[in-house]
């Protein structure tokens, strides 16, 4: 059923206009369209031209940082444009709703279920806070800098980039990726539990703990049947796995890839890479897809993943694919379409890609 639906969507996108929306320098301009398929193996995609493009005089974006999908199937985008920090689309790219003008550093967006309701967690690097809201934008909880840790001299050192919520007990994990590089754990009411990490090169430390995920897949680590934490160590080009109480377990090396956050869909991990080491900084980036064995199986917009002696070789941007400009997040819907939000991309709207194989 799922494959049939995915095939239908891919054919429909091809009929409309086979190709991809290529962002342009002109703010608000309609993108050009060129035909291309990206990805490798059984994970290949074609973009939907002009998906989600709005009237920039009414609903502008600055950096499109992250996206989540709610229980109604709506696509929720977070941008640091304070005219409308949150844009809510349907899957066709039609704008349904917008709200928010008080999040100048809107960066991380997580979705949590609680008592049959869904809530958003916004990480704001400029407000130095994590803010819990309902889906209409009503603020419910604010988490300020964790003075209980004793590692912050003043509130402005706290620049949270991401949160992840434990679905079992509601514990909140905050990654201070642009601040002091600590992970801080709170209970569901915002009460401090513990912290770990800090900036450094040891296994237990980070250099930009940009993203965090409660990985609910089973049997990921020998002897651990329950969830673990998967945390970005972006400047070290890897993901690190920790127990739920902050003990280091293992590292997934992603040579050359500055991955932003891990995203779980079924048994796969998806991640937006905003640049690679071997690329010049402008106009870089791609998406990585990892299987349950933590192997990269496809890199839409990037070079083919190649392993030698069980080690992933350094990856880079596919220069024939000009449409990605610093991908910052990837959302995967129930049809296995990808939605890619981008940072520093000349104020372009997200890109949607449908799976074709």
C-alpha cells in the first residue's frame, strides 16, 4: 500500500514538471526547474517544483531552521523571521496558518505528545531559552539557562540549539550547541536533573552538540533494550550515542559531514548536512540516510557513500545538484517524501522531494 502510494506521488510530481526547484539569489523569486533525480540505491528522490513558495511580502522567511509534522499531517516550519516565526503547510505546500513574532533566534523545533495533546519546543539562541508552546503558539513553559549546573557564569552563555523529549516520561533533553556544549536533562515540568558534556575532543565531549534525538529503536546497543540518545558532534563530523542518563556508548563517524540533527523515521536515521569539509563554504550541503546498522545508504545531493574496511569515506556535495544551499533539517512524512529546510539559503522556502525508488 505504501509503495503504491509513493509510486503514484512520484509519477504525479513527474507529470507536473520533472525536476527540482533551484533557489535563486533574488529574494522571493520563482525558482527555475531542471530535471534531476538524487540519492543512491533504494533511496532516490525527485523534487516537487515550487513547493511551499509564498508571497515573501506577506510571509517571508529568513533561515528555515527546522520542520516537524503534527498528528493532522501538517508540516510545521520554524524560521527566525519574526514577522512569522512559524509557518504551517499542508503536504501540497499550501499555507494553512502562521504565528510567532517573538523568537529572533528561533533555531530548534521539536514535537512532543503529552496526554493526547501535541506541543512544540522552540530553542531560541537569542532569547537563551527553550519555550514550550501549544500548536497555536501559546507559551506554556520556559526553560532558562541552567544555573544549577554551575558551569554558566551568565545567562547569555546558554544558546540552546535543539531539544528532544523522552516519550516514556516526558524528560526534556536540551543541547546547548552554540553555547557551552553541555547536554542538560530536565523532567517534564522543567526541573533540572543532570548535565554532561562540555566542549572538548574526548568521547564524552562535543564541539557543537547541535542536535539531539531520543532514539527509540530497540537493540541498538548490546545490553541496552530501551531508548538511547543520539547527539550531533558537528565539528567532529559524527553522531555520538549516550545512555539516557548521559553515559557515552559509541560514535558513528561521518567523515567530512557537518550534520545538523539526527531524525528518526521507522528504522532509518536522516540528517541534513549544511556543508562538508572538502566543499567551499558557499552553496554546500546534502542529506544523509543511515540504516539500522548505522551505515550511510544514500546521500541525496551528495556523493555516493563508499565504505572501505568498514569505514565510510569522506563525502562531499554533488556539484551537478545545485539546489541545496546549506540544508539544516530534514522531515520525512508517511509517504517517505523529504522536506528540507535550509540555513543561509538566500531566504528560500523549503524543498520537498518525493521518493521514486
